[in-house]
């Protein structure tokens, strides 16, 4: 046997095995997702038995009475306040109208307006103004003039321009009342210092 073939020499020449290194550090370098809360399809940590915070409505443990009402948006709150104010105003108006029926006719704005609109009210000072009304069901005053001629001239100027430009078909029928397919205008004499 040769000296090179000796077992003692062979073991001396073999390199020593490297120490086994652990490739995992002792501490986690990032946040652990489950944080000790179990594996897939499990809820919560040990000791927390509440279950999920949101239950499905199909779940047999679902309790609709325990559910809290979601907070209202600002627009919903504003809408509720507006509806409450409208309802209160309507109730107040109804109460006023009910009480107004018990008053003499000359002491309410409603009756005063109806009398003036009828054009049968006389003036204490024998002075009158000419008023142009627009609209049929709820007319509004669109002009006030000292003479009937000035009021007629204004209405005729506007109706002729609208007939030319818009082809609306203003016609005067009856006197001092103009109508078209979409509107009505009327001239009325109103007393200054009316006798009501």
C-alpha cells in the first residue's frame, strides 16, 4: 500500500464540513399579516370570540335590530330640515287662512287683492294708475303707468316685437287683454287710496 493511500492521510486532507447556517432570522423584518390570528378561513385571534364585525343578512346569527343606522349625509340632513320647515310653513299658512275667514273682508290681504283685481274699487282721491299684469292663473305686475295710453303703448310695442321675432301670435281679445298660445297680458285700472 502506498503512503498516499493511507486512510489517516485521506481524512486529514478532506476539508471540514462547514457549519450549518440558519437562513431564517430570529426576528421578522416586516409586519406579519395574520398577527397570530390563525390561518386561511379562520377569524380573529385566540381569546377573541366576537367573530367578524359584519354579518351577512343571510347568516342565521344576523340580528337586524343590533345593526346601527348609518350616519346621514349633510345633504340628507339639509333636505330633512327643509322639509320640516316647509311643513311648518304650510301648517302656519293653513291656520292663518282658517282664521282669515272669520275676519271682515277688508282686513285681509287676500280679500283686498281680490277686490283690486276685479277693477271695481273706487279711489278716495279720485286718482288711478294703470297696471300691466302678465299670466292668467297667478298674474304678476310687470308695469305701472300714470295713463292708460302709456300702458297700451308699452304692451303693443312688446307684443308686436314678440310677434315678429318669435311668431307667438299675440291678439287683443277682449279690449285691454292680449293672449297668445303661451301667455296672457292684461291692463287694469288700479285706484290710489282705494275705498275697500
